[in-house]
C-alpha cells in the first residue's frame, strides 16, 4: 500500500513511529487530539492568515524572498483558499516535529530567513541511497512532491527534505508524511482515519 492511501492520522503515526508497523501506531498522541482552547487559538490564527496572506505561486514572489528581511513572514496559501479544519489538523500534527527546528511548525506562516536556508538546500547532491529516499517521497506524497507546483514551496520543502535526509537520516516514508502535513496549497483535501 502506498503512503498516498494512508489517512492523515496514519501518516502522522508513521512519522512518529517509523520503526514500527503502521498498525502499532494508529492513534494520535494525546496532545494532537482537538482541545477547545487550543482549537480556538488556532482558528484565530487561521482567520488572520487566510485574510492576510502574501504568498503566491509566481516566480516573482519566489525571487522576492531573497530580498525580504529574515524575520519577514510568508503567509497564507498559494493556490486555493485555506480550510480551517485541515489547518488545525496540520498544525497539531506538525507538533510531533517540534524538536526539529528546520521544519516550519505552521505551513502557512514561514519566516523568510528559514525559507532561504531551505531553498539553498534544494540544489544539494544526494548519495544514491539518499536519492532513493527522496524519490520514494516524490512517488508517495499526496502531491507527488513537496508541493502541487514548482513554486517557492516546492524549493523550500524540497530543500527541507534533502536536509532531513542528508543530516538527520530521515527516510522516504517520513519525508512523504512531513510533506503531506506541510502542504500550504490550501484546499480541503484530507482523509480521516
């Protein structure tokens, strides 16, 4: 079964417990379960980001990232309107990766400085084994890559994947899971487990 067919919960579980079988990790950790106060705060962030986005898929926007101050924010979705339910699921699930500073905790609010660092990683060479992990993620992620198109997100999250594979030994299924949870294209596409 390909990772594309896994539910979001299974993908998070795979990322958390990649060494074990998927069946053994089919429940989200307690912190990822919806909680009223947390949801309210995330929905406020959603409202702000969906109304104040500056991100788009153009080449001009991608090149402008190099001229932005490092603390500038890349906000909102690129291709489709954000979906509140999916946004809350994504941000909560990404908390599993809070110990990895290179993974943006919110795919709709990324520092320009971090985006530049990750884009620089995109051109890095991989060993054949590392390339196989990257190719697995390309084949099995929901978007068949780090994003739905070749915009700035493609290079940011493609660079993130190469960094994680090279420096942290992350495997292909984990990269696919991170990409799926980090989708910033907008829309309501997700599957409940």
